[in-house]
């Protein structure tokens, strides 16, 4: 008998056991705090070679990203800068921490990634941080790599 439910004449496929092995855990983030009444949005980002990305900013809720192609230079307040390559994930809790970098770590290739964000009601998905706040919070930034 095929994988069709022909005995009942419905033409529907019967479940296979493939679903048990089709999933691979990429990221498990905890603890997270989702603002009450939050909405979720998923965005696609494509940076040209060497693009530094979004200026320092913050999100109103947690954000979860997956790098499709290339490499993202990722830096969140209090954590060292790191490079997340294609197939890798990143996340941030949202709220107060500053997201310093999300640019293309490659000078010779494009980088593409997707991010799903939980947005607090009435707040923008992304809020840029001004120079004055960056100076006041400089002590919270992880040491910078030396060239």
C-alpha cells in the first residue's frame, strides 16, 4: 500500500515518521520576557559587502536571528563582539540593552539574515541610541578587540 489512505478513499497521505528527525535545534534562548500585548514581526536583511549595518539601537522586545548567507558582526551591550556565520543564530533580550552592531563582517561578499522580533505595543520596532547615551553607558560595553 502506498503512503495514501486509499483504504478509506480519502486521497490523504498518512503521517510518516520523518517529522521526528526533520527538526534541528538551532537556538534555545532563556529566559525571555515578551512585553504584554506584543506583536511579532519577521524581517529579512541584506547587507552589501562591508556594510556596517544599523547604528547602535535597541528593540522593545526580544529578537531572534538566523544568518542565511555571509557573516554578521554582532555586538550586544555587555557581551564581546562576535561574528555569526551562515547557519548560525543570534538573539537579544530587547528592552534596555544597546545593540551596537549587526553589520556585514565580510568585505567581499553580501550577508543575508532574518530576524523575528517581539514588539511592545505603541513602541517602534527599532530605536536608535544617541551619542550622549552611548557616552553615559560606555562602561557597560565589553572591551573592544584590538587591531
